[in-house]
C-alpha cells in the first residue's frame, strides 16, 4: 500500500462537530516557523538531528507521561517539520475501543501500554482529565518551543507555525500506509514540498490531497 501526500498544505483543519477526545488514531504534521530548517539535516537518506531536533524528539516521547490516554506510534523529525501518529484511548487501556479499528495494532500496543512504573518520573502527569488532540499537540509545541528557546538563549521566539495538519486514520490499511510514508520520509526529502529548494513553487492555497492506494481501492481525501 502506498501513501502519497502530494500537493498538500499543513494548515489546521478540524472537522466540524468531531470529538477529538474520542478513541482513535491521528496522523499529524507540524511545520517550523517560516519553514526554517532548525531540526537537523538529511544526509544520504538519513535524518541527523540538531540539538533543537533532539529537544523535539524528547518532548514527543514524553507525551504519554504528560497526558493520560496517549500512545505514540510512527514518528519522524525532518529539517523543518515533523510527522507522527498519536493514538487516543481510554486511560483504562486494554485496547479501549481501538481493537475494532486496528486489531493487529492493538495487540502490539497492549504489550507496550504505559504501566504505573513507567509513568513515574519528574514530568508532570495529568491523572484524570481527558485531553483532546488539539490540547496534546499544543502541549507538544509549547514544551518543545520552550526548550529550544532555552538552548538558543532567547525567549518568545516562534519555533512552530500556527496550527497543524491532522488526518483521522479510520482503518488499518491507512495506518500501515501512513506509517510507511513517515518512516521513508527522509529518503524522499529532495522531492518534498517543504524542502527549501521546492518552497518557491509551493502554493499555500493549493488544496490538500492525500491518496491511499491499497490492494482493493484507492482513497483520495481533498480538503
């Protein structure tokens, strides 16, 4: 299955009436401020993180410690953007409704679900409140921005663009395709719309197009 995110922009596009606290899987993309390549560089198809990229990586990986009901999946940091998959679920876990959408994935997630021992540590953890995707992404951006500005001895300097792009993953075939796209992203960096050499021809007004090509169908999402 192939995932092709050609000709899309990374604006925040919320579905009207959709409850972003409910159990599900979400693909998110967040871009750096003015598409600056702060987070590292791609060399021979491999991403090498800068110290700012390391700060982003750290703050992504501790999201489950800060928010109940968060499980992380595939994630990649690129020079001027990040892609990741976030699962939201009931904090009681045990599959928590995800098994109906992603039966193969839940088997793996249950094995790695947070336990009381792994949740301990110095990071603040919110024990009972249900958080939605916008709040979680906002927290990720806030904490990583704070650390990056500490590293560059500055304050209140924008690190990320306003908003973010998200896509609700509705079945396992799409999940597999998006995972594959995320992990292979560095190999296709030269052709990415957000590569500095391609930004001159990148039009913010172009419609969003995602194409999922599976064995039995092709799904195109336009926004």
